[in-house]
C-alpha cells in the first residue's frame, strides 16, 4: 500500500455505530474502522512490503524510477488508484457520474474549472477530491445511493472543497511529515488502528469549519443544478445506518469533524434555503438503471470474506478464522478481531524471493522483538511454511509465513500477554490454510446489486429473502434502499437487492 500524501479528503467513510458518531475522514482503508477501538499497542515494527495484491512493494530506499518523471498530479492519482482497488470499469456508470459532475460544475462558483471523476473499485463508502479537480467516488458509495440527487450531494460537497481551496489551507497548516523507516512508525506504545492496519496515508483531515462550508457550498450547487438539495440529509442518514451494520467496536472519528446528527441537521437547514421537500429532481430511475449489476462488497480478484472464511482465488488459498472472530478486508490487508478485542489477526501478501528461505525471511528484521530461536520451518496442508513468535509489553505475537506457488502470505496473530491457549489457537488457525480447490474458485463469484420491481404483496422481509450471502439481510435491504423500518412498498416500485453474480432469486411466496 503506497502513501497518499496530503491532498485528498473523504466526504464520508463508514459512519460509526451510533447516530451521534462522527464522520471519519481518514482516507485509509475504510472497512477497517470497525476494529479501531480494540487495537492498542503494536510493538512489532512491520515493514511496508505487504500487498494482498501480490505486487512488488515500494523500496524503502528512495531511488530514481519512471514515476519520478511523472507530474505531481499523475503520481498522486496513481497512489490513489493503488490504495483504493484501481478503477471500476463500467463505461455506462462512469458516463452517468461524469454527466452529474458536469451539471454541477456548470452551476458552481467556478464554472471555468475542469473536473475529472473516477469510480474506484472499492467496497468502502468513500469519496474525496484533489485540488487539481480530480474527484473520486467508490462503488461502495454508489451502492448506497438511492437516487441521483444523493450522489450529486456527495460530488457537490467535494466540488465545494476544491472551489474553497481547502486542501491548500490544510497543507499550509499541516505540512507533510518526513517519511522514515518502517520501524519509526511502530513502537511499544498505544497508537490505535492505523499502525496495525499498515496504512501509511497522510491522515490530516479537513477542519470542522471546512467540512461544514463544503456542505453549504454543496447544497447551493446541487440546487442551482436542479437536483434535490435534501439528498445530502438523506444520504447522511443512510450512511449512519450502514455504519450500524458493521461489527461492534467502531471508533469515533477525529474530534475536529462534525457529528452525524449535527451534520444531518445542518444539511436540512442548508437545503431549506434553496428548495422545499419534493420540489426538485431526484432522478431515482436514472440512477437505479445505471447501478443495476454493480459489484457489491469484496471483489473476488482481491479475495473475499464469507463469514469466518477468507478465500483468495488469484493467490490460491483458503483459511478460516477461529470461532468468535469477525473479518474485514482492506484491499491488500485482511484484519480480524475476536469479540472483546483480546485477540487479533492480520493477513497480507508479501514478497519473498524464491532464493530466500522462509526462516530467513522471518529473521530478516521486518518485525521487532522476534525471537530467532522460535523460528521453525514446517509444512501446512502441502504448503511450505515457517512460524515464529515475538513478545511486547502489551501484546504477544505468533507469526506464520507460507509459500503458495510463486506468492507468499504472512499471518500475524496477536493476543494479550497471558492469554490462555494462545499457542494452541494459533496452531489451529495455521492448520486451516490450504490450497483453494477448482470448485471453490468457480463458486467464488462477486455479489452484485440488481434492481427489481416489487411484486404485489411483497414486503421487505420477503425481498430480503431473495438476497444472497449477506448478513442481517432485512436491515441491509432497508439501508441500501433508504427505507425506514415498517415503510410500506408499492407494487411496481424499483428496489435494489444483493444477488450472487447477478442471479436473481424468484419472488418468495
């Protein structure tokens, strides 16, 4: 995962468990926010060479490369794409999002500025902007939008940051910190989830006043463009409810950010300056027609979580977390936490040259406090492996690295010192690693959104039963459609359901 230096900002990233929780503007892997409050000290200095994608890592020593001759904007864009799953390829959807941006830009305070919008192949709910006018929106955010005015609210907010020059003000107030060795980022002291997740993004967000100013600008621009400015309040509420579907333990956002409740109330006030409810375009049918078939959740090319099991068809392995663990992906990194936060795991692809033994890799210094006498070479279900242990004041660690064909993965298992049966739990976990079968590869298909017409007599409960491979299906159906509990549906209404590779289950009688 490469560094995203200081100019992007998130419109919203996975709102926390309660409606009063605050918007996260940390642009690192949004799906990992659910574990932030349980991640404490991480005494091991883990190197930045991990990439679940299996790509060659950035060197620690800076050297000349082709990227040195690219423009600053192009280098920044490549970093954004690398850290957010790349571009989501859907020409029809890209065209729709581009048309919305053009319509908003023409109605903005700076219609002379040129914007370029990119859809990122990320399941996180996120959007952000660069001062150059590059706008980014994830497919995870698009999946939550129920009409074009909600998407326009997000994009106009980002346009507001650009036209108000917020990024330049932020960089002046928060100059980038110098880049040091990986070991400098880790120490035997509490520092929260960012170090554990291995994110090396610049994390300074916009200030409270800048976020609210962008909200106000966004409402004005949306209304001028003919979109319903109340879309912002609706989408903020949906994101809050979506956050409640995450595993327990989500952390609050930085204190400088407006709370969900405050921001939603202010969004309503902003909207009332320019329109009355129901008086402006929402373009629900247009949006729904264009997100039909959108990939929902993990992309199988980067591995998928199915309950406690993680399958990675491209790298060719399967493993299962212990009972009581919750798993979530962050592009190149998979994190898991046991309820209560006493045990955690981190899985990632790493580069181990074929000429280097796995035991030498473990002893190569990428992790501090590793006991060299604990290194043992072994085999796990036909896969070459090596294990080791390390201890710090607040956590004990067990590590395994496995070679899978030309790739390698490492798992770091962490528990509080004195945790009973730590080694047995780790060994049981390691034994779950195995090569993926051809039938499992064939069955690991992406989930997709499909838009269906409500049939006479269908209720949210019945429609949720048509969904595939999602937890809490009734609540998820309500959230992705922006519906309140108990809200009646009319025959012929168009709604989103989650399907297995586009296969739509028949109506439930």
